[in-house]
C-alpha cells in the first residue's frame, strides 16, 4: 500500500467506520418504519410501540384490548381475514356448548388479546417484504388493497353474525 499526500492509493483498503455502519443501519430501519407507517395507516404509533416492546422483551405477548373485547371484529378490521373467519366459526360452534363453550370463548379472547399484535406484526412484515421494491404509486395501490383497515369488513361480519344468530335461534 502506498501513500500519496497522506492518502491510501489502493481502492480495496476501505473499511467503513462503526459510526457509518450504525448510521446505515439507522437509515435502513427508518426506511422500513416509513414503509410500515404507510402500510398500517391508522394507529401506526400504537403498533410501532407494541412492535418495539416485542423486540425489547423478546416476547410476542403484548396486550391489545380491542383484540380481546371484539376479537373477530378487530381481526377483520385489521384485514386478518383468515384469523377472523376461524374465530367466527369457532365462536359459532361454541354457542352449542353452553357454559363450557363460554369459558372456551373467554380463553380464545384472552389468547388473541395477548397474541393479536404478534399476528398483526407477522401480517405487516410479510407485506412489507412484498412492497420494498415497488415505486411509490405501486406501493400506494398495494397498501390500499392489503394495508390499513377495513371498516366494511367489520359491518359485513356484524351482519353475518346477526344472520347466523337468527338461524341458530330458529333451529332451537
């Protein structure tokens, strides 16, 4: 290696400083947080705090009151449709079990209250991987379809629950 005016002349001897590496990591993290903000939409700050708690505590268990109180509605609102459908079917079947079914239903609500943020984080992270290479306009279309919330799904689920309840009551 030669020096000319105090500078190294070989091109392959550059090692980034730890400060630069930390800056690069922070910048990448900031870009990812921007993508998450765009994707999540309403209550982004709430979910970012929950995701950070999960990272720091190394546990996916964080409490979510709406996920506990209105489990299938919260799941549908956050576009976790498969989860919502499974819970709705289980809830419907539990109606035939009487008090024991109510106890199981409470257990399911507690489980989703504790794990709902982890379910949602997994959903968000899977979609963030899909949008990383998209242009802004493409990302906006993708996010409108897959991200944010869906209040229409909540109303549809409420209507379906009313119909199912009416059908069950006519059978009894």
